[in-house]
């Protein structure tokens, strides 16, 4: 499916929501009302970039903890295709990258069948919008090579790592990755297992560094 097709598949009716999409209250035409935005800001993390433990990732950047309003926003984008929520996420994710230098931005890809089922890839759209906001070049560096059950359904930490093992491969030639500082984009991270596994082919291809940005971290 082409990128344009993916963008078109998001229904037009959701582009101009009249009420707050999170609480359903009056919002003055904004997708999220001031009260919900205030609650979201209450989920701000103390540090936006932190070093993950036992990971090949150099850092994970995230504006928020995955809780209440943050979870609503992620679900409204991911499962209801509400573009305005994705745009909000991309804006907040770009803000925490302020001053950081990357050569290339790439999404954690969905498996092709999952993307078809959903009609769009939320991580691809986030990567494109963050690229537009930050000026970092976007490339589709990775493909998902097999179906993996959703991480959210797996409670055990070690099983989450096993679930995504070898699930990603390079989508470009290794010389397009070599010596580059790469930023991976995903919506949410819990154990960091998916991000770490997605970083593997990039590290193996000789990336100078691989970091990640997500909208919210859970757990
Ligand atoms: Zn609201």
C-alpha cells in the first residue's frame, strides 16, 4: 500500500472533531480540551531522555508516562484512526528531541498483514510527522519479517523479549545505515523489548548509534 493510500484511508469525518475526543466535553473546536491537556502535562516524565538498561539503544526519549489521558490519546489514534491525536503525539515527541542530533528517523514497522487490517501504520505516520517537525530525514529502514502477537497481551517480561526476537530486518542496504545516528519511532514502550529488537539489524549494519522516541512509557 502506498503512503498516499494509507493517508487517504483515515476517514475524513475525524479530521475536524467538534468536541474533546478524550472526555467528550466542550473544547472550542480543539481535538483535546484544555482540561485534558492539563492532565496530560501532569504525566510529564522527569527526564525526557534516559538510558535503557541492558539495551543496544543509546537512549529512549519520551514526553509522558502511559497513563489515563496519554493512553486515551494513543488508542484514539491507533485504533480509531484519529489523525489529530497522532499529530498531537508527533508534536509532543518532537519537543523532547530538542537539540538532539540524528541523521535519520525510521518507524518501528508493523507486520504487513497487521497494517492492512488496520488500514494505516501509526508508527509510519508518526515518523513522517516528526520528520516534518524536526527536519530529520525519514527513511523506511526496517521491515517486520513475521507476525508477532501484541506485546500488550503478554504480561511476562522475558516472554515479551522472546515474542519479538528476530522480528525485524533491514529494508535498505547496510551502507545506508553505517555510521548514521538513527532515531526509531514507536507509539508506546513498556519493557523496551520491541525497540531493542528493532535496533538490532541497525546496530549489526554498523549504525553509529540507535536511539528511540515514543509518546509514552508504561510500567
Ligand atoms: Zn477533554
